[in-house]
């Protein structure tokens, strides 16, 4: 085999151009596959770099309810015999700034046992311990542990970092440790920077502390199974304490049906060896689709290389026939040609790894948005190496088996007498089959790419119901403000008035929720007059807004009035509703003057909310979703306001981001303890469609690459066919065939190949379009216009690829050919 590989190297060096093209094609194809797989491996397959990750489980309070309250966590912590350790954590952003514009890092609330249960050690100092996790701070005060990556980036790897102060959310902490490199937290895709104990939460949230709140769901909980303990046995033990834990933490003011679910939903354990990732849930299916796409592109590239190898085998037919005549076995010739394929694929695999290292980093960067930085561990592990090796060997077999098989069919006598036409004729048949396969796969990829591109285009061009380009969103964190919760409504109104007075500002409004921000607020209403609806049909979305909110966003008022300064505590409770709510609950009737009530507990009266206005439908949380029934409440009628609200600022002209500095100064003058975050509304819209943008971009790129490869493959086969039939074509011309007839002869063959491939591809496209349907919105997967467009593009490229060999055939000089023969 070593001698075969050496012979393969020599043979490939004899045709450097063909070899270089083949290696580059393989490198790009293998690199693309490895890049996508390395992201999939990091996000889905790779275990956390902790001690014995296979024994980790995540604790759920119901089949799909992963969030916990702190009172529930404290109940579980009182049962240390259930598991070989348990811990709770949460992953908020935390502000490093001391005031003004925020400087966010990825924070980690962690219970004192977390690092010990995971087996994560410190490279400097120590990790968090149970004695740190006390309300108000442990014996060492308020302490923090930083990640190795943050230590290098923020402190330059200084060894005197232990004991240094670090301000988080305006609260001083002392750094007591740096975690070992490799551990980035429990959320693949999100690398933590600073970990602080759960007990320090009241220091940061103050009066808004969630430690005693029974309806504030903010923690994740995981545990380590005892050695030898099965998940089933652990689940049974966990459910054994469920009644006690639930009864001790019953939320207040819940409706009976909600309390029934709370008490009876069974506790569940799920494997957590690979961590807990929201990014995984969002991108696992799109990554699987893209992996399939790039695998098909690699198959198309392999078909091209197989045709190249067939052409090389044909060019060497005299050499191969001589070897057979001198006693070489057919198996020996087949091994020789397969060895050449292995050398090519090995070179392509090495080049592909280099491409993958670069390409995977570029793709991960595309996953990040203006507010969310994605981090994935893309180091090459055994799975990535095994994957690269497998596809390298697989490609060698795919494009090497055809020439090896044809060489094994040759007979030395026939080959010498006919100058190897056995190989040549066989290669023509294989080449045609490969081209048909290329065309069919290309059509599938073109249809899928067109669907994803149209899907993204449709979403990005959907009218959102508001002006997307002129609004700047300013998130205000007022937790450090001296204002009481009861005084925050007036504080936010002063902030709005201060911004509204600035030059270049044509509108300003305060709200609890901003469009497509990821935040939602919904409530259950009582049955509207004359209707009897299920709970699902009585669920409406809510937003609490100040006057001028609709004008700031450019959302048109279609009936009634907007909120005014007169809509405050003590005045009649009023709401404005969107068109969807008006249609759903008041079809054919004017909703103005009618009332809705929020559903309360039995015997508990809730105030009637009079509808005073109707506004155009506008996107609430997602461009993908149907517009939900939505009601808007006046912020000034709230008795208290949360510690975080948003001021939306409308620019009078020009990009809204240019207002950030003057807005920050105006808000700082209202309260210097505000923590501020700025972002244009347009960036939220772009971020909300990040998944669709990436899938459309990648599928479009690889669909175009497949089209190019198929065109090259068709051109190569037809050029080879014309070159092999030059004598026949010359005789036809000598006997009086017109150039047009020669062109038609070649193009008929092109039409046959393209037509056969397109027919197979259409059938495969029907299946493929159904497979990608879950990723499409408001677009039929078997969209006739999309499929027709893909067929037309493929036909045009096929005609262009066949036209050049056809023209060359029409220009054959029969006299010259006859003299040469």
C-alpha cells in the first residue's frame, strides 16, 4: 500500500493543474462540512469540561418548565441526601460601569456549591464556597470569581488580581479567584465573565430582590447523580419530596387552575452533560439543515473530481494497458488509482481543517448580535478529527471507485488493439451519470436556497406597524435610584420630558416593553360581553406606555384617542387596543366605550378597563408570529413601576443613534444613578431575524456554489465528449452536415442530461421542501414560483455550459482531422 501511495503522489505531480484544482475543491468542500460540524459539535454534542459530566442532570418543575424560584431552590437545598450535590444558577448581564452608559459583561449568579459539585478548580485563588452564599455576603464580604478569559482580557493576566475590587451594578465586590481555562460556564454559546453568589442578589436588586418571591422564575437547577444511581431512581426520590416542596412555596394570588398545575405537575430530570443552552434550542435544527446542504455540495464536488479522475484514467489508458500486458493484475491497477484518490483526499482534508478553523470562527461571529456576544469552544476535538477523517476517506472512495472499477474491467489485448477505448467508452457512461446526479442535487439545493432567501426577504419586508428606522431605544435601570417604587412613575415621566425637550427629538415615550426586544407581558381577561371563550382565546398581550408612545413609533390611531396626562391614578381606568383585539372580541361592533376586565381569583373583583382608542396592528415580540390581541395601559395609572423601563426616542431627522450622547446627558441630569443602554430599534429587528439571515446567506452561497460546480461538470463532460468524437463530427461535416446541425447534436445531449437531472431533482425537491417547512414562515414549502425559478436558473446555466463545447464542435476542420488520422 505504501508503494501504491508513492506511485499515486508521482502520478498526481505529473498533472499539477488537475491535482491542484481537485485538492482545492476538496479542501473547500471538506472545510465547509467540518466548519459546520465543529459548530454543531460545540453547541450540541460536546460535554462540559467538568468532572464526570455524564452524571449531571437538570431539574425541571414540569415536563418543559426549567425555571425555578429561590424559595423552591432553598427547599431542595434542605434535602442534600437526594443527589451527590445540587446547585442553582442564573445568567444575567451585569454592568461594570459606575454610572451613565452601561458596560455589560456576562454575569453568573451561582449557589455556593456550584463549582465544587462541577469539580471546577481555580487557577488562581479559590472558587465560590457555601459560606460565601449568605444573604448580604459571607465572612469575606461580597466576593466574585472571574473566568480565565475575562482575566486575560480585562486584567491582562495580572497575577495580583486576587483581592482587587470589581464593581458590578454599582456594588463593590472583591475578586477571590480565577477559574481554570476551558470552563466557560454551563451555557454553550455564552461564556461567563464574573460569577457572584446568589446571596449577594439583594445587594444588587435592593428592594426588588427576588430571593423571597414565590412567583419570580429566574433560576436553573442541576444536580449530580450518586455513583451508580440511575436517572429513574433519582427521579423517584426527587418526586418523593415534591408535595412538601410545593406546599411550602405556594405562590400568592394565583387562580385555582394555575395552583392545581403548580401542585401536580411532576418533577422531571433531564441529562445535562452538554450544558443548558438557549442557543442550542434555537439553532440545532437550522444547523442540521445547513450540514445537509454542505454535504450535498461536497457530493457534487466529488462528482466533478470523479470526472477529472476518469479523464486522467482515459489519458493514461495506453499506460494502463501496457501494465496489464506486462502482468499487472486488475486489482493492482484498481489499488493504484484508489491510492491516487486517497492522496488527493488526504491533501484536501488537511486543507479543509485549515479552512474549517477560519470558517467556523467567521460563522460564530455571524451568530452574535449588537446585544449578545456568542462564544463557542471551537477547538478541534476527537469528534471533529474523526468527522474530517471519515469524509476524507469517504470522498476518496466516492470519486476514486469509478476509474478503479473501469480499469479493473479492461482486457490487455483489447486495450492495446483499441487504444483503451474500453475505458473511454465506460468513462463516458459514468460521466453522464455523474452529471445527471450533480444536476438533480443542484436543483434540490437551489430550491431550498430560494425558499430560505424568499423566507428572509418576506420577513424583513413585512410592515411591522411602526417606523423601524427613526427610533432609538434607551433602557433605564433605576435600581440604584433613590426614588421609591411608588415614585418611579413620576421619575420616568420627568425623564421623558427631559428627552422630549432636546433638539433633534420629535417624540419620546416610556414603556415597559419595546417591540421585538424579546420581552413579553401577557394576561388573562374575563369573557368579553356575549362571548364564552377558552383560556387560550382570552390571553392578550399587554404593554404599559406613556402618552405619545404611538406617535413616537409611527403607529396610526384608527379610532378614539391616545392617552393624555389626565389618564392617571384616580381617574377612570382606560386602555387602547389594537385592531386584532377589536376584531376578535368585538367583530362588527365598535369597541370604543366597551370594557374589558383582567381575570382575577374567584370572588376578587377587577376594575373595568374602558377602551378609548384603537390603533393599527404592530409587531409585538416577533416578525414570525401573527399579531396577537394587544391592549395598552397608561403608565401613569400604575401605582408602582418596575426598576427597569425603556424610553423610546424618535429622531426628527437622520440616524437615531446620533442622539445617544445628548439623551444620556439629559437623563443623567434627571437622576445620575440611572444605568443606561442604547440601541436603535432597527438593530433589534435585525437581531430578531438573525437565524433566518444566516440560513438564507449560507444556503444561498452553497446553492450558488453547487450551481457553479454543476455547470463546470456539465461543461467538462460535454467538452470531453466532443474531443472524443472529433473524428465522427469531422466526417459528418465532410459529408455535408451544417454547423447548426452539429450544434444541435451537442445541445440535444445537453438537454437530455439536464432534463433527466431536473426530473429527478424535482421529485427530490418535493421531499426536501417539506423537510425544511418548519423553518419557513408565511411561505408554502412547495411554492410553484420558487421551484419554477430554480428550474429556469438551472436550465440557463446548463445551456451556457453546453454552448461552448457545441460551438467548438461546429468549428471542426474535417480536412485537418482526416490528415491527422
